[in-house]
């Protein structure tokens, strides 16, 4: 989803014409590694901007364009995935996504509040017997803050690309998940993130990403 979002964003017409984004109009790929930089810009003999190249490539093949965006994003993605794996079992880290806030803002806020305001305590079972660990949080406080934030929420659509109608019918995930080299690792990461989200849903009531 992150690669697809970046792909749509970098193809916005007003960005390619915005003088404040001059750094993207030179031989810059905003954080890509050296190998990726060469793979990207040798396509135009080192005489184009990334946005112009992406637009030109994507006009001929959406799959090639999304592959190019994956190459540009690879170093950042690798770092993000490494951090998520490293923090997956950290008791002070909660993993939430923009998709969760868009899908169910109130439920995601409540999930974050349960995590932040709660604590792990030993509780007796309702039917007696052995006690077990439970996540205890102030339900009235969570409900009150969630209601207030839900009434005042605002989304800044200027940076968003998920509602871009130009790509509404395009499959931007398939070319990556089915790629002969990248596909299997990406599927493995997606499966791991899904299991992490399911665990957080049970623990804190987080909505599905």
C-alpha cells in the first residue's frame, strides 16, 4: 500500500509543476540507495527528474511504473520493515496505519487510547479458578476522548492519493506481489503484518488495517 500511495502521489500533475519541489526535479530520488539511483536514472541517461521519468514510464506501462516506485522506495521500506520486526514484541510499541484511521477513525483512536492508558494486571476469572493477565484501561476516559476526537477530526487531503480516481480501477499491488523476485518476500512481509494486526485486535480492539 505504501508503494502504491507513493506511486499515485508522485504522479500528481500539480507536483510535477510545483517549483517548491525543485529537489525532485533534478537527479534526486528522495532517499533511495545508490544502486537504486543508478537503476532509476540510467533509464534516461542521467538527464531527467524522477517525477518526469515515472510519468513517462507509467504512460506506457503501469506495472513498469509501480516497479520503478518500488525500486525508489526499497531502502525506506527495508528500514521500516526492520523496525516493525524489531519492535513487534515490544510492550511499549503499538503499530497502526493510516488505513485504519480512514476505515474506522473512532475505533482506531480507541485502540490507541486503550494501549496508552491501560496496563497489564492479574485478574480473576469470572467463574473462579486460576487468575490470568488482562489489559485493564479506564473505559469511561477512552469513550469520552474518542467521542471528542471523532467530532473534531479533520483529514488533510492535499497529501492523500487514495481517492485518486485516475487509478481507481488499476491493480497497483498485483505487479509487486506477483513479481518473480520481489513477490515472495513481499507476501511474507504482508503475512507477518497481518498476524501482528490480528494480535493487536485481540489485545486492544484495533480495527483491521
